[in-house]
DNA sequence: CAGTAATTAAGACTAGGTACTAATAGTAGT
DNA sequence: ACTACTATTAGTACCTAGTCTTAATTACTG
């Protein structure tokens, strides 16, 4: 159990990282050293005390909450919409959207942006995707900004066809044709 | 500033709700009452102390983080996989996956499950979706468990076709054919 | 074996509380 | 006017999970 200082300290960092809720007392027990040693370690490594750590996690959460609510409705940020006609949204590809290995955006995020835009453009309280035919024409990398444009191409009874073209720097990266189902026909 | 008890208490709830990081002392000042009054109020309303509140917020965050990490890799839980052959994942539709109005799962989540399964089944470090043809055959409601089964139907050079069928209680809800691109052909 | 590094201990103090007891102020009922 | 009751305030002891400081002990190394 007893390791040298360096080993203990690097383990300490790991331990606290994947469980910030652990007290000095628990850490002391875990590493079979005194509480004071743990405190010296934290001092050297400038790891804040339990309560401060918890506070940081909570603060991050609090910020995220505000951020993740709109994401639940439309993936990407809606910047223009004409119901039953056209809509535009932008989506910035960040770390959490890409494969770790190659920083290429995972397909379902591009799909999600396009699909939610297709849903949003329809002037109905209930719009569902029935079919979709999609092409990923170029891979999108982390840091790129995807602009999706939706265009309603036909409305027939309860079916609406929407075409979505997403591009980065005017280069098409995704193209999809969505066959949408709506509960009510428009203007009735 | 001085309101009656009821008014103060309902304001207290609101205040703490949109800023859980406020101390009793600050609250006392805000409502021009003593710290003890605030503590009695919290007791009556069963609002926990600052540190407990912060901890709850942090814990919620921490759960989410753990939850969202695997989500980043495969949407749904992988329960079986034979590389370049078949794979199965399950996905429980929860509150955060549905439209608020009608509790129907948003299409992109079903797509994400299927798409990430199609990526996973391919025995290559780089697999990207090139094209997909998908059908949402039945709407999925909150609380339902979607079982997605992927089957590799052809491998040709750098292209692999994967069929994914997702079902709830043995009833097909989603069907997709994914045309996947891989960086290396298998077994070379 | 001395000298330094690492560890442990002990004591005083802090924030932000809980739990409990007690005093005071204000108001309504009879 | 007296009583009953509610609301508010005050004060004390105690708690957790620390900080900061001083000091003693132990371990390792040249």
C-alpha cells in the first residue's frame, strides 16, 4: 500500500479526478498515510479542498444547464425560419461531437441538426420523421461551423418533404431528404 | 422590504432555486430578517443547507458526465458484438429524448443509436457514414426500450453496407441501411 | 552520523451550518 | 386587561471539513 511520495501524489490526482467527493480522511485511509500528509500533498499539487471541488463541479453544472436546455429543442442554433418554407441553423462542432481518434464529427450530430431543423420548419404541433435519405458528402472536423438550410419541397395531405443541405464554408457536407409526417394539414 | 411570512417563504424558494449558492446570511440581509428566521424558514420548507444544495447540483452534474461519456461512444448500451458481422444495443427512451408535447422520441436519437451501432460493428479504426436510407416505421414513446440489431450485409473494398433494425417488443420501429466508409479493408 | 526530506501531531481558528432553549414582540379572542 | 398563540430574534453548544502554524518524529542518503 505504501508508495513513495511521487507515486502517491499522482495517484491522488487521479483519485480526486474521478471522485471529487472524497474527503481527506478517506484519502488518508486509502493511501495509509495521515490526514496531514494528504493535506500537504494537496497543497503541493494545489488541489482545493473538498467543498471547493464540489462547488466547482456544481458551478459547471449550473452553467451547462442553461446551455443544454435549448439544445433539447433544436440541435444547433436557429437563425432564421419561415414556417412551411425555409429554415437555417448553425452548429459549431466541438470536442464532444467528434471521434477522439481523428476529430471527425460523428454522423448522428449532423443528422440531428438536419432532422431537428426539418421538424422545426413544419408549421404543426406534431411533426415526425417517417423516412429519410441522407448523404454525408464530406467529413466535418472539430472547430468547423455547419450551416444547415432546410427547404420544404412539397406538402401533400399529412406528408411534407423537406430537403436539408448542410455546408461548411459553402462546401456541401451533408444532404438529406426528409419525409415528414404531420398531424394536421396546413391552413384547414 | 418586510413582507409577511408566507410571502417571504415563497420568495425564498424562488431565490434559492435560481441561485443555490446563496448563504443564510445573505438571505437574511436580502429579506431584512435575522439569520435564525431564514433557518426556521428553511426548516419549515425542508430546504437543505447551502453545502447540501451545492452537493446535489454537483452530483447531478457528475452523473450526467458519466452518462454522457459512453453516449459519446455508442448511443445506447452495447450488449453483443461480432465484428464485421452483427451487433446489438439497447436504448431506453427517457424524458430527455422525447418531445415534451407528446412524449414521442425524437428521430435523431433512434438514428444515433442505429448509426453508432453501424460504426461500432465495423472492424476498423476509422468508420464513417457515407449514405443512409432510413425509415421510422412506428413512433417510440417515453419509457420504451429500443433494441437495435445491426447486420453487415456486404463488404467491398472500402465500403460496407450495414442494415440496422430497431424494435420495441419485437415490433419494428426503425429500419436503416447504412453505407459505411472504412479506411482499411479488413484482413489485410 | 549528520543533514535534509517526508511525515505526523497538536493547537488555534474558520465557514456555514444543526439542534436546542429561551426571551421578546405583536396580534387576536374572550 | 389577560391569555394564547405566532413570529421573530438571540444565544449556546456542537459538527464537518477544512486552513495555517509550529513542532516533533521518522526515513533516507551522502
